[in-house]
């Protein structure tokens, strides 16, 4: 299966650099709506047979123009929602507490999957991967040759770091995904995944912008 993981369009919380992960979440800014409207053209060369979105409003709004252009419905699944910020919800991404969010996600990507996001009910890395895996497996079982999933920056970076055999924690730490950026992979749950492209570019170090839109250093 060819799997296109698409980050949602810009939201007001992205502009404010806030960790806004709870449901239903914000809608899109004017720029975010334009980004979503451009997705069908940007992905015109892809033979997309199914479109998925998370349960958060911003992904469903981003997915709608793409699905409409292909004559498809949008399959909504909770498993590909953003990594919950837990006690860090609505913290500025550039603050010390806000940076703890990215540090936790990158620790998961590096192998410490039992670590939990701070706060009561905070997810572990293993739990996030399990819910994401379940949606990818459902899509693979559907028989669709190419599937687009509109998801979220931190969740996409974590899942690809762990599941794509040619990516790792160092790569995703250096390569944030901008709004409506696309990661293209090929493979299957049984055989594993290979990342073919990241935001249209060859895999090279970058290091710009964190999940809340600010530059982040890895500590």
C-alpha cells in the first residue's frame, strides 16, 4: 500500500504556538483553508482510493476538499488524532513546559515507549503507536492501493520514526512537518514501511519549527 500522511492545515493555535491537542480542537485559519483547498492539486498525481481523518475538527476540514475532488467520503478515526498533551495542554510550545511535550515524543521515538506524557491520564508512546497502527492496519486491510490520512504533526513524526525502517528519532527531530506537509510511504503492516518522501524533499537534515510552530532544539 502507498500511504500518504498529511498534516492538517494551519489553525489559530498554530499561530499562537499553543499545544492544543484536545477534542474537538480548533478549526482552520484563512490560510489553513487555502492550504486544504490546494491539496487536491498538490496530490493530483496520486491515485488515492481512500481518505481518512482524525476526530479533531482541523483534520476533517483539511481532508474535505481532497475527498470531494476524488468523489470519496472521509473515514474518521480517533486512532490517528494528535498525541495528547495531557497536563501540558495549551502551554506555549516555546516554554519549558511546552518543550517537555516534544522531548517526550522524541523519547518515545528513540525507544522509551513506557514513558508517559505528564499529567493524569497522559498517554504512553506504546499506546499512541497502538492506536495509530490499528487505523493503518484497517486501511491496509481495505485493499486500497493508495490511502491519504490527514493527521497531526507530532503523531506523524512519532509513527514514521518507529515504523519506517529508513527513518529514526534523529531524523524526525530535525524534520518538523509544516501544515499540509505530506510524508509518502510504501509497505504494509506485515512487511514494514519505507518512507519515499518527506514534504516533497529528499531525506536530509533540516531542523526548523517544532510541533507548536517554533524552533526547537533537542536536549
